[in-house]
């Protein structure tokens, strides 16, 4: 990943990162770097962002799939909002437990970084590690709040008194008390502001290179794989968006405007040659990542959920199918789901995302013969052989933050000011980067699409972030009741309530820890 996985596995073999004795590992600069790399490896595990907190559990919470297994399973329970179902509970608790274990590792290393006894760390390395750790701590706590806390905070009546998720800042056995949402968000902001200050020396900014003595093995290269300066700023924008006040929306907008203005430094746009040139398409739009994880052997994690399926006796196997989301998303793509035809010349024609993020497959009967019925499966993260590795290879890349999110933040801000024209201008700009030369007009939206500019932004989130785990958070921020059925719908499984958006705390946290949710 960042340094050899062999060296990382050596210390991981002795136990989890929360069990490693700090005085054994953190005696040398190499030990500090190994510990930091171990934190990223933890984040890449299937119980965290490698699967559950991106393409699997959190993606399913937004209900974009229909599960066709003949028996109950965690997917059907999660998509139905049955979070206390015995099949769903292990997944929900694993995300919480493994995230907080990783936060414990962060706090443990931070303690030694800040002490820096005997000046083990050079000034550059100390500031860089401290900045990454502080920003990662806020990043992980934010996702815990987005999953296990309330959304739409400006409409939460007891915002100033209701306890939020515990924000853990020390490595200790004692339980961290819960604070209010306002105070907890304040801690996130404080961590990120400190992190950004530390990361002002980040080589990713293009202003300074890492000192040669600190970068002998290239550890500080390819900064998109680390929580870098730009990623810390983007995370702060996310925090402000979650808080949701007019003042916070403006602060998020200012950050987004800054980052979107850094084309060529913070990001580049994916090009047609990246998608349709020789070799495997860059379906994850890797050049647009502000922060990404390199998930070792991602193929073994995600491909089983995306394989073509066949009928087995009385059952279907290995199926995640997109038919529930199809009506709205495919309609937005100018796809007629009833005839399985893509309508040329209309507003969604030639969208790269439709072409590359879905795979058409025909239903097969028991003998393996295709029928007329077609389905579309998620294909964005599907891992295929790329041949020889290149200097910047997008295999195993899992996007954490993309530049498109910053553009959408700007559009949301303009909508909060009732400036639909500016919001639509941004939506059309992103559409132009997705192969769509024909811009949308307000007349089209209101007269032909039976929706609003906000609905078009919602569709953009569906098109852009499907498979990445971000769609659920957008729905939850606005407490949308029928997000998938934005044209209206009466399917009771599609209806969300504030409670439906709230994953339950692990049982031990409530019964033994006395937590209040």
C-alpha cells in the first residue's frame, strides 16, 4: 500500500493495533510510519471501508437494490430497515466496534507523536503524522455520527442538549462521556483545523517537497492514498454540511470553492481516453479522488457481489440487483425501464456513469438459457485484470472523497439561497464532465421531468455516488421520506423516518455502557 505490506503484516500478526504496546513499536520513525500504515489497513478491512461502510451495508441503507435471494439475509433486513434483525446486527455492530478500535489506535499513536520523546521524529514527519491522525480521527467520528446519530440537525429540537456519539480523544480504558451534538461537532472542527495547520507542509500542495531524509523510501509520495491537506479540508466541508446552519453552509461553500479551483493540483478530470482507451476503463474516475483507500485484493471483496447470476434450483445466488433504483436513476439517464431501451438524443444520453457503472445481464432459466427479461447490476467497483501495474494504477482504489462532491456542496449552498440558476449551472458543469453536452434548463426540469432543481441534484448524487456509501448520508441530511422514489411512490419499504435513518448502538453500549442514543 504505502510501504511494503510485509512490514505491516509483521506487527499486525502480533494482535490488533489497539493491543500493540506503544513503547515497543513507537521507538523509531519507521515504527511510527508502520503504525500509521496499520491504521489505513484497518480502515481497508471489509468490516470498515473495504466493504461494509462503502459498497455493501451503507450503500444498501439507501435502498438502491432489490434482493432476490429466496431466503432472508442481512441484505433484505438492512434494506427493509430491520436493523435489530439477528442477521443484520453483526454487520451494524462490526462497523461501530472496528471504527472505534481504529480510533483507539489513532489516539494511541497521537499520544506518542505529541510527546516525541528523544526527538524520534523529525519536525516534518511529526507534523505530517499528527495532521493525518487528527484528520482521520474527525473523519471516522463523522461517519459514526452520520450512521448512528441523527441527521437534519437544524430540525432536531433538542440539538443543544441531546447526546451524540462519543468523541474519543484519549487512549484509555475509561469510557468517554457523550456530549451534545453541538459540542461533538465542535470537537470535529477543532481536530480538523489543527490537522489542516499541520498539513500546510503537505507535498500534495505542490509548494514544498518532502525532505529527502524523510522520504528515502517514497513514503510521502502518492498523497491521495493518505488523509492529505486537501482531504482534511474536504472533510471539514462535510462536517459543516452535516451541522447544516446557514453559517456552516457558507463555510462549506468557501472550502468547496477553494478546492474546486485547484484543478491540476488537488485533482484532474477523468478523460474519455481514461474510460474508452486501451485497457480496462477507469470506472472509479481515479483522477478525481481527493482521498482514496488502496484496498489490498479488492477483487476478492467486491466481485462476489457483482457476478452474473444464474438460476439454481429454487433460488438465485450472488445477486445484488438494481431494479428498485432503476425507475428513478434510469429515467434520469433517459432509459425506459419498461422497454429496456436507451433513448438517444435526450438529456441523459451518453452519460459515462450509465455506461460504465452498470452491467446488463439477461435473466437465465434453470437450464442456463437467457430469457427476455434483463437486469442491471452495479459494476463501478468490479475488479478486472489490468495487465502490468502502472505508476498510477486504479486497481484496488476505493474513493473516499471525490471532487464532484465539492461541486455539489456549492450547488446545495446556492439552493439554500433559492438561487436555482447558479445551482443548475454547477449541475450542468458536472454533467459536461460526464459526457453530456446538452445542458438542462429549468423549463425542461419543470415541464418535462416533473421535478425540481433539487430533485436533479438528488439524481446527481444517485448517479455519482452509487456503490460508494455516500448516497445514504445525502438522504439523511435532508431527512428525505421517499428518496429513491423522487417522482412519488407508495411502497412502504421506501419510506424513511428519522428513526429509520438511525442505526442502533451496539447492545453492550446501551446496556453496559449506559449510552443514550
